C-alpha cells in the first residue's frame, strides 16, 4: 500500500510538466527547503532544529525570477504549547551572528507571530549564506533560533533554478556576469474550468463482469509499472488488498471520470482518477492516485504530512473540456509545530482558473 508523501523529508527534486516552459521543483536539505513554481518564483524556508522544538520558528525567503529581483523575507514565531501571554510577545529583535539588527514588526499578537524583515535584516542573512550563521529572534523573555543547516544548499538551488550562478545577483556563487540571461518571470497557468456533474451516474461493484474489464483498463494505465499501484485497501479478514468499487462520472466531450479508493494509511487515503471514453472502451488516461474529492469538474487532494495535522500537501486538477489540467501543487512547509495547517504556501504550480 502506498504510504503518504514523506514531503517533510524530501531530499530530491521533483518536477512537473505542463503547458509552460518552466517546470516547478521542490528540494530540501536538513532544516531548509525550497519550492520554485512554473512562474519562476522561488520560496525557501528555514526552521528551528530539533533541539529547539519548544520554540518553533521559521523564515521564508521569496525571490521572483528576472533581473534585479530583491529577496523578500517573512517570519513565523510560535510556541509548542501555543500559550505565550501577549505581554511577553513584544519588543522582539533580530540578530545575525550576535549582532542586533533592530526590532521586527509583528502583525498582531496571535500565535504564530508573523511579520516581515526589513532590507538591512534580509541582507545580513544573505551575506552569511556560505558560512556559519546564527539567526535569532529574541526579547527579554523568549528566544527563537532558525537553524542554518541546509541554508547554503537550498539558496544554491534557488540560484541554479533561476539561472543566477556566476552572476552579480547570485546569492551563493556570485560572479561578474550581468543578469541578462537569468530565468525570466513567467505567467501563471490559465485554465478555463468546464463544470460537470457532481455525482456518479454508475457505481460498479468488484464482482460484476463490467467491473473486471474496466478495472483492468485502469490498472494498465499505471504510470510507474515497477511500483505498487492502486492495490485497493486491506479488508478486515483478508491478508491481501481488496479492489474497491469504481464510481463513474459524466464529463463533457463524451468523456467519463472513473475513481476508486487506491490506498489508506494512518491519517490519509487516496483515490485513483482516470479519464475514459463514454463507451468505457479503449485506453484509460491516468490523472492521480492521491485524490481526496471530486466536485463538478475539479479533482482535489489534501494530505496530512503528519498526524497532528500541522502541515498539508494540496493539489487540484481542473477539467477544461478535454483533460484534467494540474492547476495546484502546494505544500505548507515542514511539520515543525508552528501552527495547525502550516504557515507557508510553497507552490510548484501557480494557476488562474476561470
């Protein structure tokens, strides 16, 4: 059975292909991670190390593609118990390698505390990107430290993706070249949503003859033949996975959506989704194996990164009348206890759905 998304410990690049030149990526190393989207915008997030688990903290560095793009920085500061009194959350200063770079502006008093760094504070972090860096937020009562473990590797990945290595604008491997050949900012994917019915018109049970034929067609569309694929879930009295019922939904253009429960874990489950001809004959086109819901032409996926639900992976596929277009692929950041549901939106796909 497929296990969910060990996204909080991603260590390789994953890329997505769609109708644009830029393919989004994700990468992580130690306490830092990065996502770059189909627009060329990159977001890099760093977190506290495990020794500072009672004081969750994160910093998010965002840079758009294109020449002379400045790095913007946001932060999130929290408490594992979510119980710090408001009078202890004031006058927080920002330090890099022990140097006080002034107070930070906090947006409200609810945890996690959110705000933005000013230009001098951002530059102080970036100047230390290739060496040991102590990044600390603190006041008289509390201290939050962002680990530098993995920061250099992640910022180098940002430079590489945006084609800045060797240029004057690189964050890690600077050079003398100008930025005329860096990655240019791309547009968001634009997709027209064609609404469909929201309820299945037919449900096929595993023992029916029609089920067997369609099930074989769906399984033949396995995108990774060497890996386990949509095994069904384990029954209470069975030693093996049992195929689940198949639901069929009318789409437009004489197409049909087929869905079936593919796997179930401790906190997540995933449905497979395929497109078939209305005749239910011919090859099936695979869409995803991690679907959570289908409603009126939109397949959505929401998967917890860990049991307490403080981080999520979210995806969407929109029916445009011909196929399901991948319009959303977002991760809320490492499961570090900052807040239920996570704090960031790390995108690999950005789209406008009309």
